[in-house]
C-alpha cells in the first residue's frame, strides 16, 4: 500500500456500476485503476451480512485497498433525548461491527443537527454523547476502530471545523473527517483556495498536533450551495460553477508531507475524480522534490 496519501471513492462510481453487479468486485477494479482506498457506504443503514463483509475485507487485502465505512446518516449526537442517544449508539455499534468484519479501521459519523439550539448548547450535548458512544464501543470490543466525526455542509447542522476539532480532543482515537466540500458549502464558498487550505490544515495541527493531524480522514467533492442553507447537492469535477478546487489542497498536503486518506464523493464520478486528485498530489510531490534537488 502506498506510503503517501491514499485516494479512493465513497461507494461505487457510475462507471463501475455499469459493468459490475457486486461491490465485492470494487477492490480489484480500484486497484487496477491505481487507487488505494474505498469507503463502504452504510448511510441508509447497516445492512451488510457478516459473510459478505468478511469477503469484502479479504478482497480488499488481496488488492491492497484500505477500507473505511460510513455510518448511517441519521446519527445525531446533539439530541438530548436518552432514547435518541440509545439509537445513535446502536447505529454506531452496528457500523463498527461491520467495519470489524471487513477489517476497516475507520468509521465516519455525522455529528447531528442544532434542533433550534445554539451551537454552544448543541456542543454541550454532543460532547457527553460522544463520550458515552466511545464507552459503548470499548465495552463491545471496538476500541481499535477510529471514529471520525465529519464536518457538515448545512449551516443548521453541528459540525463546522472548530466543532469537529473540539470533539476530536475528547479522545486520542478520534480522527477528524474534514469534508472540504462541506466546509466550502456551509461558508457559502469562502473556504476555498490556497489560503483557506493552509488555514484549515493549520487549525488541525494547532488543535490536535501534527502527528494526529497529518493522518486525518477527508471527503472531497464540489458542492452546490444555497445562500440560506449551505449544501444543496454534490457535483462532479467537470462542473465548474461551484467549488472547491482540489488543486490547492493537494499542493498543501504535499508541501507539508502529510498522509491523509482522501475519499472522493463526486456525484457518479467519484473514482475518476479521486484519480484526478491523486495525479495532482503526485505532481505536487514531484515538483517539491525537484525544488529540493535544485537548492542542494
């Protein structure tokens, strides 16, 4: 497996689905494309059977594809209702079980909705909720799986950059899932470009330390937004009306020498667009190495 940044899709690209019937064929397909990771999607519920999950893991190892798993979308750490926390914990435990069967090392979780609360009030609920979830994961034997709180794209959702980083200070096993498209959408296009990428990665380093920040998890896609709500829909790299542009991020990761996992969530072209980012990143690495040689 590559010692550098890993790239791959969230779920199956349209080009894969047109030629293959089963996601079990994805690891080989991705390997032959030159990609190195794959995020299995359980957004609508964890429905994969143990036998299938174990077979997915075996094929991923065979074809050197690192696995992560996206937990159900309806998780809400910011709901104070004990029954809601019980459901959220159950969704995350089910996701961890499936991930464990596969050998996936990271489970991505949504943070939740504000539900007419202030951001501070929502965080005051989410912090103990996440502590409770971690305790349940430990009790179930899933302490080796990293939970990845995700930055969210809608303005009324908990999960801006600072909130996700604060949640990740609760426990060293927590890995931020920084969705650059979501941050772009919830800031109505402000978090885009070279300065924005340096700011985002710099904040990660300042809060978590470089050793943790360097191996962050990420989602990336262009996202259309609305002025009042933020995220509206995911786009492809060929659609130019909205951003963010992936190149500044690839250059900044290469400049820092970091090794995150970059999962592309483009609408139907996620594998092809992941490959585009990988090429950008490797070109930036090569350019940096060339500059170092020239200064010797």
